[in-house]
């Protein structure tokens, strides 16, 4: 185990001959030719695969009193039906799961899985599932967050953080803001619905599934089915998007595994798209209140952020206030997060959990405050930038260049030419507006391991349980290994997504790229040590690995020659030390947007977008840029259209498909530009890298809301910014 | 019932040996009103299949021919991941029954180019990083090729200003026509760049 | 999806005869809406009669100077037809505003008219819905329901849903007629105005078609000229159903026609409202939407319709 217990010094990595270069994806040819096989497409791995189709609860809360399956079981092709009451209550798979996935007669949310029908074919399973009849004893409940808000809004008990005397400082501030904001529930809406193929053999369970966190999935399956972890194998080589909803096991995996065990055959289950929104997880809706007090010169003296979000009992909701603790300076501070417990489907992590909706509100508030202060919103943010924790002056940021993001962005975007007065610039019937917002997201890292095999052919094989959910893991891990061993990128192959491989950090929380490359780096150094040992050299650092050769004081040998004598294998992992916690490791950004609002119809069309990111060393500017523009697209969705509308009478999302829950399409997205600051955070990882996958989303929607205000003079504080919010205030 | 299959195709041949859903029920395809025989010419190869009438063209490709490059993202015509070309026209294969395609020519992503021999559009998607998770990608590529053809065939779109003049290949036209293919990873700008590259190379 | 038998018909007479013999039969052409609904169990035909082989895929000129559009003409082919683009640009614009390229390639003229509503409660079979299951109630009208996508006029206590078609809105403004054939050989020419029904107490019937009656064609009268514009407002820039759509035909003398989509259970037009065109969008909408009963979540559709018409009038001027 390599301990990362002090900031990284100068190293060969800083040369960035391969790492940091714009390589196209090594998994690209497989993906563009349809040859990459996702979880539901594993025809070749097992014979006799049967198809499971879920039966879903149609109440938000209550108990199953009867389930009639006889008619369904008699349908053509049906092999068996496994019901939740017959299986009985099962343990919750993993700490991060909130809702039960299957088992027992209790229903805690709409579309909870309550049975799985297994048949020879998909068509037969689906038809039979529709014939299962269920009786419920339903319970009523409240599902309206707004009903809880008036009281919680004022409630400052149990703060997340309190520094100084917010109330007094706010009262004394010459310039004050106090507004409420709201964000709706969001759906991950990844393109590949959750899917699993499960197979039992000799008491061991193997699943091919679509999951971001192979290790968590293995732990979850082991605890659910009473197995030891080495009796479970999780394979997830390609994941068709996750955005958080595939961080933990979902019902597809439990249904497939349960049915496969009971029926004695491999079973595959894909969640039907109309089931995904209510059955799995969503980003909670939030109601937020922000108060900011400042001196006339723009220095913030008091800041408070209160939020309320929905969760099932036992869940964590959407902590929309946390980033506000670290983003801007100000002596007197108060942050409160309330949970609104209700039996809506499970709210849980979605890309940039907390920051995404928190910044949707905070960065509008900052815009409003700048206007009150008659300041440029860029300058106002720079005025309140900080290099130390606003809660503790002795705790520095490891590497923070937020102001530079703003100034670089302002320059590149031509910000000085912006419309100064709202509603002052037109292009025919289009009212033009420009907006800016800041971005903040933590830079976490987790233990991650890898094994490197230098093969007799001279090729290097990288093995780790890490997943590639579109993030570019295959490519950046290959680049890392190539960089450390001095091999061309073409000489490296990467195997991912298999719990039989060394345990990795997995993909989530924007920790994946930074952690997993550090793990491969550790394994790479271990392989160098092993090669040195074979060469009889004590100190691997005296060797130079370059162009496929290793060179020492007594000449050079090609790595292929060395391995010809037998595969050379090394395995190691990185562990991140406590020194990291004595500072704040985070990522920063600034988003700039120009849009048009049709003066009559109120339609919004984006014209251009720019993101400037400070995320440490960029491991691959091609894949990193894609992560950022993808986040920007999701931010456009959050700004303009995405809303998992809640039926507050029945407690579910009625519009639960991709026609009812709209995400951006090609036609919504304008020219996008991304600038990465040339930074390297020595406290982040040995490669000085941090994630960008979530940073790209943070702040985008607020930049659009601010541009809408700049275009029209109408301040909308409720998302999405659909036209009913401002239509009446546009010119007639 | 073993699926009669004229072509030696690895995975399918194996499946034919074990996938006998009707075995034991004695329902010969010809007598079963709920099954039909159909010949699909997929990527130039004819396949004779006897299918449950309910089988979509998408599931015939994915589950029966094991051509899993065409993706099931929604199964309801809301995402475009299943897009394939049928008799030269792109459609959502999830919203079409396989039995309605007897004699049709179907081109899937596998027919466009293999990982070892990518077509120009596939190469452009790699070069421009026009995808991330890869799940919508085959459908995007099928649409991308078709969109350029549709513009050349002078089919108007929602953003075509002058309906009586020849339609031009513009960014607005490409964006509008690609809008039936969702990409939640948000690779749209890169997909546009890839299509533009191919259009310019073809010009 | 329930099992169904599958039959191919080779001409229209055979198709309707087959439908008459097979209780519970449905015609299928493009299938882009019917299969969607069958997968969800909303439609459950016992038999499907494939009408794609009927040869009704031609657009021909009528003696009256109009066009006769075969029921199987795809949305793409109809929108791209040179005569339609030149003489009925409203129709091209409306079709191109709907669905996606892939769907328009498959969807047919007749099928488009028979699209069912996109009300989310109609789409979730666990919910009461009088349109899907007569007498079960209307989930959309209970407290807390999501009402934003629903109708503001022409709705009833039994049903609040809208008709989703864009093409039909243009056809309504163009005074098209729907030609049908029944098993007894009877042919009808149904004005589009009366083709779609208002829900009243029987929302399960979207149209006046009788069981087994087949749409064979749609007839457009001779071109009316004028500026023809269609504007669809939606939450995203493409591939979404309308919040509100407005079809406008404006003649040089300021007279014209207006029809709306997204607001009612059928393409919404009141010829008497057209008379107000010279007085502007507000005057038209006052008559066109008189008697509207907006819901909490969709009252914005009324000012939006007015504003959208105003934008079109400005563009057409």
C-alpha cells in the first residue's frame, strides 16, 4: 500500500509526455461499432438465460395484503414468479441505500419492486407480469415539501455550521439580501436503464450489472444474500451512464439474483424505462433561503443558507447548503439543512449532490447581491474569494484559483461588453442576456488499487475493478500506466469493472479519475521496483523507463525482452493520508452564458457557453473536456426544463418516462467552450489531479438564470425557468 | 422449436441449441397464431426467424440475432438509442414489430463498420470524442449518417427557413435533425463536430 | 403486451373485411403510437391487421385543385412533397415541428390523426383514467395532480387531456377532410372539424370513427394562399410535445385562420374567432379561448397562446 501522506513533490509525471495529452478514448472503437457489451447484452457468457420482468407497487405507502399470481404463472413461457411477501424482508444491501429494494409486504414508495416474473422471453415475462394482481392496505401521507417550509425556513436549530453571530451581523449589514429559492426533483435519466444478469453456481453469485461501484455492489450483494464477499463476483465493464443512481445496488440486481437462486437458472432483468424514475432514485427537491449581508464595498459580513429537502425516513436528502460553507468569505455564518421525511421514492445522490441545487440558488443570490451593491458580479465574487476555510483561518485550501477562473473567463467571454442594464440589448424580437456564476465542488479521493502485468509480448495489462461510466477511465488509466512505465499508449490494455480485479475507488463523487489513476501510479511504481529487482538494481529510481526500454548504468533493455522470460506482475494501492484533511482539497470554476429570450413567446435559446475550470492536473484534456461540456448540458436541463413533477396527492412522479421528463436535446445546446487552468494540486494525489466530472455541472443553471434576468429584468428564483415564471412580466 | 437458421453464426448457433421456448408445448410455428416467420436481411445477410408477434425489430436484433449494438434506452420511441436504417431510412426499431419487416433490408451499427474497420462517421465520433458512456452512440451514428442523406434528399426540417429552396447542411439543421437522439452524457457539441467533419469531407 | 395474431392485408377492402371478422382487431401502419401503448397495456388488441401493403401511399391531385393524401404517406414524405411545401407550407411546418426524424419516417398520415393523448395519468395504468378505462375516474382532476400538460378548453369533468398532434392542427386550419372505408363498403368524408371528439362524458372515444372503419386518405381543398406559419412552444427546443402551438394563415387583406394545439382535446379552431384577426392576437384569443377552464398548473397557456399568435402576426405582416 502506498501512503500518500505528504504533498507530491516534483516527479517525472510533471513532464506529462502521455498523461495530460489529448488522447482519444481507447475504448472508442468498441463503443462506436456496437461491440462494447453492456450488462443486458452478455449472450455469450452463459447458456439458458431467462428473462425477468418486475412487478411494481402502485401505492406510495402501505402493505401488500394479497398477491394473486396463479393466472400469471399459467401464462405461456413462464418459469416462475418470485414475490416480495414470499421472500420476506431482506436486509438493506448497503448503507447508502435508503428504500428497501425487495422483500416483505411493506411498501414505502411508488413503484417499489414487489415481484419478478421470469419467463423464456421478454415478451412472455412482460405479459405475465401484467397479470399479477395485488391488493394493498394503503396509508396516506403528506408529499408536499412546501407545506413544511414556512416553519423550517425560520428554524436554525441543529445547524450544519454556525460561526460568529450571524443574526447580529446580518442586522447590522448596510446591504442585505433575503430570498427563497426552489429546485425541483431531478431524474438521473442515464441512457442505459438499470440492468443485471445473475447466475448462481455452487453457492457463488456472479452478476453482470451496470454499476458505478463494483466494490459496493459486491458488499451489498453479500450482505443481502448472506454470503461472504469472496462468494460474490460483480462484473460491470461498461456502464451506460449512472450519474449517481448506479452508485449502489438497485432492484434489478436483487430481483435477478433472487430469481436466479430460486429458479435455478441465470436470469436477466432490465428495469423498463417507465419504472426507472419511481423505482430507483432521484435528486430531492429543495426549498432554500439565502441571506447575505455585506459592507458597501462588497465584503460579505454575514451569510446564511437554509435548505429543506425530501427524503424517505432514514435518508440524507439533498444537502444544498454544504458548499456555501466553503465558497465565499464572511465572518458570521449559519448553515442549516432540514430533512422533510415523506414517502416519495428514494432521494439519493445525483451528480454533484448538494452542490448542484445549492449553487443553483447561491449563485443567483450572489448575482442579486452584486446588483444591490452596484458591482460587477465577477468583481463581487473575487472580492469575497478566500484562500482559507471561512470557518477556520488555520485551514488553507490546498490549491484554489477561483478568482483566476473568473478573470480568465471574463476575458475570454468578452464580459466587459455585457449588457449592463437588464433588458437593454436586443436582436430583433430576442432580448439578449449574459450571465455568470461560480462553481465549487470538493476534490475527494479514496483508496484505490491496481495490478499491472507486463506480458511476454511486451504489452502492459492494467487490471482494476474501476468502472468507466463515460468518464474516460479506460483511457486515463492506460495513459497513467504508459507514462510511469515509459511505454507508448498503444502498448497498454486496460481491464476494468470486475470485482476479481484489485479493488478500486469506483466512479462517484468526482473521486474516480483522481483516485484510480493514483492507484495505477502506485502499481506502476511497484512494477518498476519489480523490474529493478530482476535487473539486480536496488533503487528503481536510478532506472529510466523510456520508449519501451529500461535504462540503467549498465545499458538499456527493452521491457519486452525482460518479460519474455515470464510475465512480470505487480500490484499496489494508494491510500490517502490524514494530511489531506488538514486542508481543503476542492475544485473551482466559472460559467459564462449568453442567451436570447423571445420578447413575445418567452422562449429561451442559449447562444454560447463557456466554462473555466481549476481542477488540478488535467489527465486528458479530451475526456476532461467532455466531462465538463456534459455537465454543462445537464446544467442546461436543470435550468430550462428538468422537473420530476410530484403528484402531491398520491406521492409519485406521474410523468415517469423520457417524454414526460425532458432532458436537453441537440437543438438546445449552443457552442460550448472549456478552459482548463494550468494548475496542479500537490495535495490532491501523487499525480496532482482532481476530478472535473461534477464541477462542470455546478453553477451552470444559475448562470442561465442570471442571464435570463440580464435579458429581461425578471428575476426567477424557482427552477426550472419555464416561461410561466416570467411570461407576464415580459413586454407585451 | 429450434430457430431455423441458415447461417453459421457462433452465438446464435449455440442459442438455437438451447433456446427452445416452445419445446414441449408442441406448437408448430405455422399453427400458432401468435408467432410468425419473417426474413430479415441484416447487414446484407438474410435471416429466417420465427418470432413471437410481439417481438420488436429491436429485440429481434438484440435478443435473437445477438446484434446488441442497437440499444434499448426507453423502448418507447423517446430516446433514439435503437435507431437503425431500414430500407435506407432511419427508424426507431423499438417501435416497430419484427414481423412487419419481412423482406426488409436492415442496417445496424455492426454493419456500418467494425472496431477494426471503422466507417468515416465512426472514426469522426472517436476523433471528436462524440460520446462518453457509449450507450446512445450507435443510434447517434446511425442518425448522423441518415441526417446528411436526408438533407441531401432535400427533406425539410423544423429549422428550414425557405421550404422551396434546396436545404443546406448547416449546424442548425444538424442539431434539429439529431434531436431525436438523446445523450445524457451531453456529448452534443462533439457529435456536431464529428458530423460536420464528415459532411465537409464528403462535400 | 397480450399476444395477438398478425395479418397482412393487401387492399383496403380486404383490410376492413378482415377487421369485421376479427373482434378486437386493430389496424397497424407505422405503429409508433400503437406499439408504445400496447407495451404499457393501454391498448390490447387481439389481432393486428398490417395495412402497410394497401398501396395507399400516394399524394395525388384532386379535380377540385387540392391534394388527396394516402393514409400511408409517411409524415416525412408528406412534409417533403413539393406541392405541399409550395401550396400548404403550414402542413410542412407543423409536421416538422412534431416528434423526431426517425418517428416521422415511420409515422403515417392516418396514424398521426389517431394518436392518443400524452396525459401522464393516461400513460400510467395504475391510475384511474376515464379515457383508458371508462368510469374509473380522472386522476388528473384530483388534488395535488400534475396539471401542467393538460388542456384548458374543450375538456370535461371526465377528462382534461389534450390531443398531441401538430399535423392535425395544420389540417384543421386547412379545412382538410378525412376519407374512410367501412366493411360494408361505405365511404365517408369527415371534415377534420368533426373528426376528433370532445370528451364530454365519454372520453374513451377520441374520434368519430366506428369500429373497423379505416382511414384511407386525407383530402386538402384547393390552396388558400396567404402567409402560413406554425409556431410550437415547448420546454426544449425540439422533440417535445407542445405547451401551446399556433397555426396561422394570414391573407394580404388581414383576414385569415387560426388553430391551436396543446390546449384542447382536439385541434382547436373557431372560425368565428378568425374574424377578429384584423384586431390582433388578443381579440382572436378572446373568442377562440372563450369559456376556457384553465387549471392551477396550466393557466399560463392562455397568455402564451395570445403572445405566440402575436409573434406570428408580426412575422407574417
